[in-house]
C-alpha cells in the first residue's frame, strides 16, 4: 500500500517481545495521533526505539496534528458560511 498523507510507516521488530507496531497506521484524527505517540513513548521506555528517532516521529506527528486541526477548522468555517448565506437569502 502506498504511503500518502496521513500514513506513517515505521520498522517493526518481531523479536523485541515488547510493543510491536503495525507496519502502517492511518492517522486521521487527534485521537489516532495521541494513541500513536503513546505507543512510541512505550517503545522508547522499553528501549526498543531510539529516543532521537522517537523525537523525529513526535515532531512529524505535531505537524500532522496541526494539519488535522486546520482541516477541521476549514470544515467548520464552511458550515458557518453556508448557514449565514442561507440566512441572508
């Protein structure tokens, strides 16, 4: 499956015995990103993931959170504009 906006790919360690992650995860909501970051933190604490790599993943996740918030705000504004335009007709 191709990696596009909202897809995050990461290595999986079958032999870690700790907190393996799926090969790809769809991150579409704030809750999805929160769970993803919690899982990343568990892997760092279990010393299965390098802290620098985790920091990069957290940075990119923060960018994704901003995009999700912007998209939600854009949808809400569109609904308000539609409501206002119907009310002034």
